């Protein structure tokens, strides 16, 4: 914090200016313009437009670097790519989650239940490397990537059922017995579990499958 001596060009986030009568707002970001160890001052061009200097050993700040955080919202499975400046992956994950909850992240404002939070799946640093992060991002004990895999599996099973149904219809092997009732019930349950955009994709796929002549499918 206060013992850090940043280099020109580095980015910082202010924590506090305890002795300044008109301080920069805590949390403000800025770029280092000069470092003068003698007088003990650090020049900063703040993103807000102000140029108030930091006093070494008095003002509290932290050096930050860019991070890309990927999050999934647990109700609609909406995906967010959020770019933040943070001291490390844990802080980046926390900042990004707050941005999504507050509606400040790209992708539109989401309306969350009290117990619904966006879950971080990846944190990537400025070099493009994936970082480990310490927060636990689970939903009812299931890691979010597993939820996404299960969702995609639902969609794949629906496609398989639809392809089987269309092929049977074309071969005139239709049946109204118990087997078809079970398949239709399975399809319905899986379909209801999908987010809206994937339901639309499944419906479109079935329509295209049913309206595409068999000869065209074989040629493809």
C-alpha cells in the first residue's frame, strides 16, 4: 500500500487520502505521471480529470493491472465478459461480480434474486494467462461449468430425440405407444430446463429438420 513506489505509466487505485482537505474519492483510478522520492510525492493523472498528487507514506493506494473476468448468471445463464483493473484475480473476480449485480457490466441489467449471484468461471490477466482465484463459485454444490455442460447435454439429447422422431415419421414407423410417451415426456422436461434462447434454437432446429427433404439431408 503506502510503501509501494510505483513506476511512471503504472495504474493505481486510491484507497484513502487521510490528510488532504479535498481528497480524491476512494476507489478512483489513475495513471502515474512522475515519482519524486525527494519531496515524497507521486504525480497522478486521475481518470476523473483531477491531478492531485499522492504523498508517499501518507496516502494509501494499490497498483492495479487489467484483468478479463468471465461470469455466468445462474438464472438465465447469461454470459458476461468484464474488463476490470485489480491487484490480482481474487479482487478482479469480486469487482466484476459487483459490476454485474449493479447492472454496470456490458450485456444488460439483470434482475437478481437475493440468493442469485453471477459466478466467475475464468479470470485472465493482461498477458492472456488464466489465473487461479480463491472464491468458491458454486450453485447448490455444483460447479458452474458442470451446470453448463448439463445444459448443453440437455440440448444434445433433445436434438437426438427430434432426429429419431423425424426419421421414424419419414420411414412411416410412427407409434403412439408407451415408448413414445416416455420420449416425449423426457423431451418436455429437458426443454423446460433450457434457457429461453436455447429453447428457440431447439424449436428452429426441429422445424428445419422436419421441413428439409430427406434427399437434401443425404446430399449434405
